[in-house]
C-alpha cells in the first residue's frame, strides 16, 4: 500500500492547487490529509487529518508553510497507525480500525 499526504482536508480541494483553491473559496480552516493512494486522484481512504487555520492576509506561500508544519506531524502519526496494524484498508477501499 502507498500513502500520500495532501495539503487540504479531503474530500475538499483535491488536486495540485489546493492552497490557491482554499484561499479563493474563503474558508477559515484547511489542513492536511494522509490517505491511501487509489486510482482516482486524492480519493483514497483517509487515515489521518490535521486542521490548520487560514489567517486573514494569508498567501499561497504563508498558508503552504503552515500546512507543511502540520504535514510533518501528520505523516508520522499516520505511518505509525498503518505500521502497527491499527488501521488498514478493508473491503471497498474503506478504512478498518483495529
């Protein structure tokens, strides 16, 4: 299985320009999502998410830096869940917690 980290709270803001889309939408919270890779882009089963505030005056660059900090915490946490067997992909691509 392959894990991916995406710079938004999926299923919102899929694709390569997540920060730009977040800022254009005017949402106040974004974050990152660690998920299993699936055929469809950013559609795999979600393992772990961490929220990040969107601050007034944020740019793609400032938001990206704040989300990267969350990614550095989220990915090891998700990897630990998978490596320990606490979480795995079950039937129909859904997460199974043990």
